[in-house]
C-alpha cells in the first residue's frame, strides 16, 4: 500500500476529527438567514466570549472575515495602515481596493513588525488633498514572517497611538490560537486593544471550514450588512458551526504539539548545509527555509520533494515554508528531514 504524502504545505489541510464529524451529524440546524440557526448562534457566542467581544459572526473564510471588517470600519476613498506582508495586503487579491475603494499604506519588513515610528509617519494629515487614515490592521501570528508572535508591547504601543488619534484597529487573528499557546496570554488579552478581530477555525484548530469576525455590537451592525453584501450569510450551517465549536473547544491546547514539532524540525534542518533556518524565529508552527546557492529555486525543490512524498510550499524564489499541524507527526517530520537532506546532497550543498 502506497504511503500517503506527508503534507507540510499548510495547517489548512487538516481533516475533521471523529468528534467533529459526530457533532456535525447531530447538529441542530435552522435557517440562519430567516430564523437563526441554533448551532451557529452557539458557536458565535462561544467564540465571542473566548475573544472577549460583544458578539461574533460565523462566515465561510478568513478572507471574508477580514473584508467584512474593512467594509465596516471604512468608506470608499479612505486609507488603511497595514503591515507590508500581511495577509490583507498580500493574499486577498486586492480586495481592499476592489471591494471597498481603499488605499493601503504599508509599513514594516519581512520580520512581521509594525514599528510605531513608521505607523506614525504613515498617518495622513487632516488635509483635503489626502485620504483619511481610518484603520490600522495587524496580523497575529504573522504568516509570511514565519508564524512569529508579534510582541504584546508592540500591540499596546500601537493601540495607545491609535486611541490618541481616534483610529480603530483590526486584528487578523487567523492563527491567534497559536499566539495564545506560544505566549501564555489569553485570547481576551490579545484582542482587548482591537475594535474587531477575525479568527480562523480551519487552520491549526482543524475545522473543515469557517471563520469568526467579532467585535462590539455597534461594529457588528455594520458587519452584518457587509456579510450580506459579500454573500457570507449561510442557511443550515449548523453542521459546519458544530465542527468549528469542537475545533475551538478541543483544538487550542493541542497546538503545543505542533509547536514542539516545528521547533524540532528547525533545529535539525539548521544543521543541514545549504539550508538557512533560524530556530530562534520559530515561535509557533512554521519553519522558514532559505535555499542557499547553488541549490535550485524553491519551486523546483517543492516539485522534487513532492515526488519523494513530502509536500512543502514555496514562499518566494528561494524560500520554503514548513507548517506543522494535527495531521503530521514525528514520523512525518523524520520523512521530511530525510527528504530534504537527500535533495540537498543530490544537488550539491554550498561549500
């Protein structure tokens, strides 16, 4: 029997657990648009409580959750300040401009931070020739930076600045649960500085689909309108909501296993000549690997490793991203290390 591939491309590839499948089958459902779906309502209350917000909305994806927030906080012609490599900027198909008529002022570097001085410099003056700065967006954990946890000190400094200038803040908390586990701080603590927050249920938490967008009741009034506009108001979605509830209630603590495996992989791979790995940058469940010359580019590496039964995503011309999750374990980790070592040797490691 052929061994299935060891899939480290993303934590979105996880499959529903038996507990999720059982809850999905048994879910009490209703028409969430007409009368409300009881299972959806329960998930929204549980998630909002975990995040420390007045309420939440269940939506199909993290991208939709973020775009609902942008629409609710801004008006066409406004400007947002966002991290240079944030998901909102990099992986949402230009939706800030296409859907909301927004400009994006980007700050920071590949390290994932949003330096206060850069944010301060990005703030527009009250001048008829300039767009209005209406929102500051942060991402936690930061994907492109390698799953790093943006320090609470940075979050609080930006929150104080934003409050001084009357600018709301939105948190793309797609992998917020990873930050909670890595930092030991509660989700409520991380979310307190933000007027709105999105939370993905289908990444490391393992639900098959879905995200939450949460905030104050006044924010949610506008968010409901944008959920309708974007087609995100589902009908008998209770089965999906029950999977999300199980993911949130049972999936957070076990993320520590993913973090330990990522830490182990980083330490082992850092010792392989030709692979640039910074173990100190591995905060959660991601390992970034820089392919040094004369090794081939990341796209070729990904294709050849897949032929060996290991799936890894390119994240740039010479960068690979390894993501640990529930459906890969130590044996998969050994397979990955052996495949990468063999690949490096085959192509000739740098001297």
